[in-house]
């Protein structure tokens, strides 16, 4: 509870100051000092979020004077829309519009204004009487609190939290990603502590200077923006002091705190120092941290810290979540009563993130799609990703996607006008962009914090991944916004320099606004300018954040794949923090990816240094993986397999699946290099499949990165029933994947769907899968045989000739590939009756172990036997028959005889019997 029970924001254009003054006087006369009355200048460029950040009264009003003057203001033209007003409403503001003249409501405001209280003064005879009535209504209203936030109760969790906070000032809240930790803190924790939240979301680019500046900003104090060399210690002291001054009203919430843990789950130094200083300061408030990893921290922090775990929600609460999210949707009630909803609840398994995404899906798609057999098989996070991908295809237009890509790239909350600085977005009509923003907010893709919009955390990774295939789009957006944010930073910094820090009370809010805005623009400007090669410009920014160096290591390694730049930024960061083991590992990875002898040695040296450090089992598994990849790239495959196996053994129950996947990829490559008839090939494929199934069990995101490898294992183990639906689903996401197209072509060919199989085979061949040529040749052979059986000899010969042409142009990858191609060619020539060329293709494979080659050799020999018998050369025929039987016996001595060779063997017996009968008759 604040000092006042009521808080009023009077929002108007300066040209309407006469009417505003009249209303302000009435309010002051009625309430005196009992209310907090603040002007919000619609033309000044202020943000609502900055102006009302301290509004914590029970009853809050945001009053807009609407006129010809105000509709031309920057705020009403740019930032005010349904999403902005909804954000105000969610913070329990009552929004009232006083219409002063006949000014038309701008088109984009017609919907939100129709949902607000509108009082028309344009034809009013007694302004003062109307204003007095409004003031009296405000006086009689004790609270404007509304249950507008979509959140369901966690009563037991809230009670547990209350018990912990009695003795502890620091609480770590643990739980899966998306389990509802953030919603719990923003709702139940805030309610129990009876304070508002100062929220900071950690990233990999955080450091002491950034987290301190953010605390100062969120507690509504101006930070020192112009001096680049402000020591971290001074910034930390300012942050602690700012927090202490606001401790009566706020608690600190550090979201995504797993980004503040190192590879051994120790709290990183800057966060450790913040928590220690908070404990030592004895501040009468709390720091709540949400994390998906179990933290380790010092005894000094442990004195005032405790842990709390959030588990899944019960189905009744998940149902309530979906019900609330679907309010206002067509067929809402019918959907909630459908019996299939029970299957959906079972699929969600108590995970709020999955529930939110399902609700989003149900707005546009039938419920029955959510319970398809393939969807049910995956863990709820995987399902959430599946829903998102479906939404991406079905409901997102180009303007939607460009906004989402921009928010994923920028990573900081931005204004609507900031979006328009991006050429790829400003080329769309303004109303289309505005409407797309509203829709994205409605679908829970965008978080709206008053005028500021940002991408939900669980979507950022997905859209960043999608940008990997859109590098030009990334460069364009990053450069546009980087330069725009740089110019904004310089402009804002110049304003602060002009005002100075010895400001009067009347201008303090302007200084705070400039200070907050400067930090909001300077952080993404530094990252994006460096990411696009504009480091000289980035170095001129008035605020330099050290953690940017760390974040850029990941960016240049993962996104840009510029390993030289990743190494340079790693070196700069390690001068500041030499004990960052994760960055040392990424430095080693970068050297390994340069793929030359010198870089391999440097990578090996860094890994040897890492092994002397102290870290946990999970990081050990990552180090073993890196050693395995280094060995693999150096063509030491046996050593690579050894390291992968050690990585698996060191952390058997690891949710880190990469060692299993890496080993499986080697085994599948070895299997692929063996002939299809080799027993060892099956053994390798079976082992690879087991490894991949275990990796898939541990990782909800396995399918995003490794589904192709898993499909390969299923294909090589002949599990067609499992592989086919996975193949079809994977091809929806990656329609140009050459191996996926090749594998589906092979399955369809074996099922007799020749035309469809040929389509996939041709696409695979165009994308570089050379083996797809053999699939095509087999298809042409079968089609030719069918045509010949129906008497279409011309059509049959056309198919046969196409098959021979494809085989003749085939490019072999492995040693046995050419033999397979020649056996197919022999089969086609044989179907054409060209026995001479059929024999030539397989005659030089004297010691073949390929059953198909042996089959073709025998078919040619049997044709020759028939001719020899007709000439009466029975002894010569028997020699040929004996030779064929020896080939078959030699093959069957080591493995089971396939059916085609059984048929050949039976034919030779018949010929022997036939010759014996003839010779007996002659005697």
C-alpha cells in the first residue's frame, strides 16, 4: 500500500491545459493531499510505464483528455492501442476518456476506446458539474482492483513460500522451464509480500554493470549514463541503495536465474556479490530468483537463503487456465465441454506453458488435432514446440513473422515506433503492422508491458533458430535497429548532459525517463552493432556493458558461425573473467571448427587446461563431447567413440543428450559405408538406435536438432511403421532435406507408390543425395516390367532406358555403391532381354558378398544354362550349375539365405534333375 489510497494520471496535450487545470483544481479542492495527481504529457514522448511505475494505491485512474490537439500527439498516434490499454487495465487502472470536442477517434483506437468509459464534454452545458460528478465517483471508489490476470491459484505453494520468507530474505524458486515460476512470483508472491515486483530477466550477456543499472532503473532512480568508466562497485552500491529506498514498496525478482549459474551450478561472481551485499545491507525486503537448475551458493548467502520447488499444476487448475485463456473465443463453452478435453489435459501433464500454447491453438484449430497419436508420444515441452510450429504455418502472416523475428533479434522491450525503424517492417501499411501487433498479443506471443512489447521467453529460441535460414533478414533487421538505437542513445545522452544531474524536482521525472530510455536503447545497440561488424560505432555508445562481450561469443559461434570472431570476443571476455569455464569451452569449440592443424592443437590445449579445473558431471560430459569431436575431425574415429562413451558414462542420467547423439552418428556412418547385406551393418544401426532413443527420452528438443539422425537409425533397422509418420512430419519442417526425401522415396517405392516415390527421389537427387539415383533406377525398372506385362513394349523400353541412363550417371559415395548400381543395371538389361550387357555389368564381381549381385550373376548363368542344354552340352551345363550352387553355399555358410537366392538354388536343382532325366533316357 502506498502513501495515498488513490492515484490519478491526467493525460492531455498542453494545448488543452485550460480544461486540465480546471479539472486538476476540482480534484485538489476535493482531495487535497489525499491523492497522488500526476500529469502525463501526451506530446512529450514519455512512457506510461515510466510515469506510473510507482502507482501502488488501491484505486488508480488514467484519465485522457481527447481533443483535436491530443489525437495528433505522439502517444495517441503511436503507442496507444488495445494492447496498451489492456496492460493498464491489467494493473488495475480504470481508464476514463473525456471527449472535449468533435475530434474523430483515430481508426486504430476505435476498439480500445469503445471498451473504456467515455464522457462526452463536446456538447456539455456545464463542464464543472460533470467534472464534480466524476470527482465524486473517484472519491466514492475505494478500489479499482480487478481479477484480470490469467492465473490460477497455487494455494499450497503460496503457503510454503510464506513460511520460507519468515526466516529468509533470498528465495530460489526451482522448476522446469515453463512450469509457471514467473506467473507464481508475479501473482502469489507479490500478494503474500504485499509489495510490487522489480523484475530483471538474466541473459548470458549479463554482468555486474548491467544488472546494477537495471535495478537502479526499475526502482526509478537515474543511473550515471555518461561516464563509461563507472566502477562496478560504485554501480552496485547505487543499486543496493536504490533498492533499500524503495524496499517499503518493492521486492526484487530475478527471472531466468539459471543464466546466473556457472557450469557447476555455482552462482556466478556478479550475482553472488549482489546477493551478499543485499544480505549485509539488511534491507527489509526480499530477492526472489527463478531457475530451472539447482543453485550452489556460499555459506554467507545460505544464512538468509532457501529453496522452493514448483511442480506441475493439477488438471483442475490447467482446465481453469485454458478456460480463462479461451474467454471471448468462438465456441469457447463447447470446446471446454468436449470429452476430448480430458485427453488434452493428460497430454499437458500439469505444464502451464503447454496449456497456454494449446489455448492459443484452440483459437484457430479444432481440438481433435491436439490429440493425434503422434502428438501424444512426446513430452509436453516438445508438444508446446509442435503447437508453435503449427501456429507458425497456419495463422502467422509475413508481417506477424517479421515482428516476431525483430523482437527475437532485439531481445529488449521496444516501442511500436521502434518497430517502424526497421525497413522490413515499415514497408507494410501502418494499420497492418498495428493490427498484427494486437493479434500477436492476443495469441500470447508478445508480452505487453504498457507501451513496451517483448517476445515471450519460450518463443525467443524458436524464432532465433528460424533465423538461421534467413541470414539476410537477420543482417537487415540487426543493422537497421542497431543504428537506430545508437542514434537514440546519443540523443538521449545529450539530453542528460544538458540537464545535468543536479536537477530540480520538477525535472527529475524527465531525467529518470531519459536515463531509463538510454539503457533500453544502448544495450541492444551494443550487441547488434558488433554482431553486424560495426564495432567502431558500438564503442562510441555512452554506456558500455561488459557482458555484451560474453553474449557475442555465443552469437558468433552459434548464429554467425564466425569462429574467428567468437575467439576474439572470448579472449576479451576472459581478460575480465578468466574463470568462465563455459566461454573457455566455446573458445576450444571455435578453434576446433577452424579445422586446421594449428587450431586443433590450440583446442586440445584449452581442453587440457579445462580438465585441470573443478566442475560437475554435466560439464564433464560436455568436455568429453568436445574431445570426441576434436578426435573425429582429426580422423581418429576410434578415439572419438571412446570419448563419446566416457561422456555417456560420466553422467548416465544426463538430460544432455549430445554424447549419445554424437556416438550414434558415427555408428550410422560406419553402417552406411557397409553393404546392405552385412550383419555388422544391422548391429551398428541397432546400437545407434538405442542411443538415440535414450537421448530422445532425455531431451524435449531432440527432434528439433536430431530427428534426421533418428530417422536414419529407424530406416537402417527396417522399422518402417515408426519411421514413416516421423519422416512425413520432419519433411513438413524441412522439405528440402536430401536424406529425408531419399528415405521417404525408398519407403514409398517398396510400398508400390512409384509416382510419389519418384517425386521424392528426384528432389533428393536435386539436393545432392546421389543414392536417390539408384531409387529412381529401381522405380523405372519396376514400371517397365509392369508395362511389359500389359503389352506396352514401347513404354516399357522407355522406362528401362531411363533407368540405364540414371545408373550410368550415378556418382558412388562408398566402395560398395558401384556394385549396387551395376547389379541394378544388370537387372534392367535382363528385363530388356539384353543378356550380354546384363552379364558385363556383374561378371567382374567374382568374390561378391552382395546377394543382389550374386542373384544377377546366377540369373545370367541360368539363361546361359538353358541355351547350353538346348545345344545338348549337358556336362558344360552342369559345370555352370555347380558354380552357381557353390556361390550360394559360400554365401549361406555365414548368414541366412535370402529368399531370391533360395529361389535360384531351387532352380539349379530343377535343372540338375532335368539334365539327369535326359541323360537317363539317353542311356
